[in-house]
C-alpha cells in the first residue's frame, strides 16, 4: 500500500488523519463472516483490524515502529467515534471497541476530514504580518553603501566635496547624537535570526502557517541560550517555577540507580513507587512541556523525522525547544535525561511486569510532553514518536547551538558599528535599505552512497600513497626497518605499491655499497700460514 511522508505545513495533523484513513479503507481485507446464525458480507473483526492497522502504522514513516498494539486499539476507537468504521448493524459514535471478534465494516459515506482553505497570500500577510526589526524606520545603513559613498567622494575635488556636503546636510546634524542599539532592537534580532534559521531548516516558504508569532517571546530565546549551568541545563531566576525538591530527589534516585537512592530506605518495589511519583507530578502540570501554543510547530517538525534527515531533525528540534519558556525547557531537559539514563541502565529492576523499560518511558511521558488544547485524534501516536526521538538525541537537541549564538552576536556587533545619526534616516530615499539584511546561512546537502564510497576510496588511496612516499624517503628509518616495512606494505597494498614501483628492478635500493662476505673477514692466521710467509 503506497504511502508518503506528510511534509511540514498547515493542518498537518488533519492530513495525517486523512492519510491513515485512506490507507486503512483501501487496504483492510474484507470478507464474509458469520455471527449469531447470520452472514455478513464485506466486514472484518476488531482483532483483524488491530493486526492490520498496527502493521501499517509501524511500517509508515510518519509514525514509526514505536507504535504499540494498545495505541492501535485506541486509534480504532477514535475511528468508530468519527464514523470511519461502524459495526455490522450500522452503529457508531461510541468508543467501546475492544481487541476481540466483534464485526465491523466501512460506511458508505466518506470519513475524510475537510482541510480548511488557507487565506490568500496577500490577505494572510496583511493579517499576520508582525513588526520586524527590518521593517521599522531603521537607523542603520549598509556598510557597503557608506563605503561606496566614501570611495566616490574621494575622487572629487576637496573644496567641491566640502561644498556638496554643506548643501546636502543640515547645519545642526553634526550636533545630533547617534542612536544607540536598544534592548528591544536586540531582542528582535534574537527572534528574527532564530526564526530565519528554523524556516530554512524546515524548508517552508513561511512560518506563519505553522507558528503563531504572538507566542514567540525573544526573552525566552535569550534566557535559554545564555543562562545555563555547566551541564547545559537552563537555570531559573525565579525558583518558584522550578521542580520541587522532592521531585528532583526522586528523579536523581532513578537516574543514578542503584548508586543514589536518597535518604529514604529502599524496599521491594521502591523504584516503581518513585517512578509513579515522578510521572504523577508531570501529569499534574497545567499543560504539556512543549506547550499548547507550540503544538502545531512540533507536529510539523515530525515531517522531517526521517532516517536520512536525522541531522536536519535534530537541528530543527534544537531551535524549536529554544522557543519554550525557560521553566518548561528545564523540566524537559531533566525529564529526558532521566528517561534516557533509565532506559540504558541494565541494573534497573523492571518497572512494569509486561512492558520493557524503554517502551515504558516513551509511553508514560508522551502525554505530558506533547498535546493539543483540543483533543486531536493522533496526539498519542505523534507524541510517542517525538518522545522516542528526544530520548535518543536529548544531549544534542537540548544543548545550546553555538553556531546560532555566534551568528547573533556577530550581527549585533556589526549593527553597533554601523550607526548613523537619528534624523539622517528620514532624509534618505525610501527605496534604500535602512537595515543590514539577516545573514544567509546554507546547509550541507546529503550525497549518495556511491559518491560517499568513491570519496572515501580516493581519500584512503591518497593517504596510502603519502605513507609509501614517507617510507621510501624518510632518512630516520634504518635500512633494515625500511625493507621490512616496504615488504609489509607491498603485501597489504599491492596496487599502490605497483604504481610506485612498476617493475621489480625499480624497487627501492637503499644500500649501493658492495657487500663483503663475513667469512672472509674472520679468517684466523695460523702458525703454518705464518711460517710459510716467513
């Protein structure tokens, strides 16, 4: 059954729902069943639907292999509630579907959800356009423009240039003070450059349809990137928003088990009680850690969670988590570190009698990490995939991107050195840019496997040729070691050796001196020899 990746864009959750519905209706095997002495055509049992749909979701690149059978049952319940399926008597709207042999069928009406039409581009821009640092009546000009003006004026007669300057500039301009870069201006720079990077990574024409800019607080970005401890975890100015001490103690106990178990006495099942305490706290929070406001953004990031785009997905999530409130980001960091350590700890006792530790971590905390304010039909499946990826790459995703920090610092420094008088901006032509453009960043393109193997072979061959040349020319190697190493090299890399020494008679001859046989030098002079000589 053909399926495709739903790329980032507006209403991605609705598109995913329609995609799964289409595949399920088109591929689910239907046959004749008998129940209560009656025959029903073109139907299926609930268990057969669970089997088929579970395999579909695990093999679908939009969801992945972390989908459990129980989650598939929950999705079928939502199918029944939304009239994607109905029982053989035509009843639907309830969620009492179980993994059993009850018969169901597809209704004749279309179950696909309508996708709202996006507003026209011009109208959307007029409504959602927010004031940007570049759109304001700025007070910075291109450094290149000023340099060109200076070079042009250098070729003019000094007296004439002074006269022109006096005609073009007001007399009191020299007495005007230059405007400083304000805190608000710097905050807009942090926001604009971060969103520019994110837009390029997601490869979308605009972020307006996947992110409400009203919920982007530049102060959160600055705090998350500048106020971190030596472990990279966000520090909070207001400790009342931090995790309670008893929760931190419980998380440390689980993350460092069995080296650290706090001050309490351990008992059989102690680790399960501690784990339940931690999970209950996170589910008691007023909203998920990724917040309701950023739900649509993180749903769209799932579009790039493909095996061949792993690096891109990490960078996208790295920028998205910078938009979180510092308290939420800190909780997310500590939770993902704990879950990752628990899932990798072979000494940790089983926390559930029937579920593996890693699966338990993913499915326990998926609901408190990602969720929408209005219940979405695919929330649980999408959150499971995102939490699984966060656990595997938490160290990279939840770290501060140094490249972004450097780019923002350089841009702010550049603007501080490009100031012009305040009133001179009003005298400039409106068509001239008044603010340097944001830096343009490019990203590496993935090469094919054949190109990678070819580059690897060429690099390795070049390195071996350099090594052979060193063995031949290095004067610090003894002749005995040289011959031994050359012989070993010839055995391991015959092709490279043959290129360097095409024929045996051209091999490296390091000793051209005539060799004297040792026995001739060790002849002892006997008495008979002495007498004959005399």
